[in-house]
């Protein structure tokens, strides 16, 4: 198993853990953590696909003769952008979770229709 296969295997495992957490958890913070784990898996997948064994930094000098050994910098730039966007969405998710907690006094998702029916009956 080479290093690229290891990247892809780890990315797949993180992706599946993230999907499992999103689908099975009812706690808002656990769902946000699962989304971040899923994002890390996707980031690792993109970096793994852009990996070249024995690749060099894409800096052209006089001694660089074989341009096919250069690592593509585009996946790395995409991952940096993805990290910043992930940070923003996580911050937004935490604010939404805080507002949800202030209104419902819990961080677990509950059926809001059931709550409204209980309030009307009381």
C-alpha cells in the first residue's frame, strides 16, 4: 500500500464517520463536530489526489529539468479556502445552536410541532 492509497483510505474513513454522525446524532454540537470530521475527510481526499510521490515544490529554477515531478499547487490552495469556509460555517452553526438553546432550553433536536401542541393543550 503506497502513501496515496493510505490518504484515500483515511479520507474515506473520516468521510464515513462524519456521515454516520450527521445521520445518527440529535445533539447539535455533535452534528457540528460530525460536519467538521466530514470536511476533514474531503480535504484529505483532495490533498491525496493531488499528491505525487517524490514531487517537488512548483518553483521553476535553472536546475529544474523535469516539470512532470512538480506537485500541483491547486489542491493545496483549494484546501486553504475550504478551511476558511469551514471555520465560518462552524461559527455560524455554533451561533444557531446557541440561539436554539436559548429558545428551547436544550441542544437536542426535538419535534417542534409536538412542543407547540403541548403548549396549546396546557
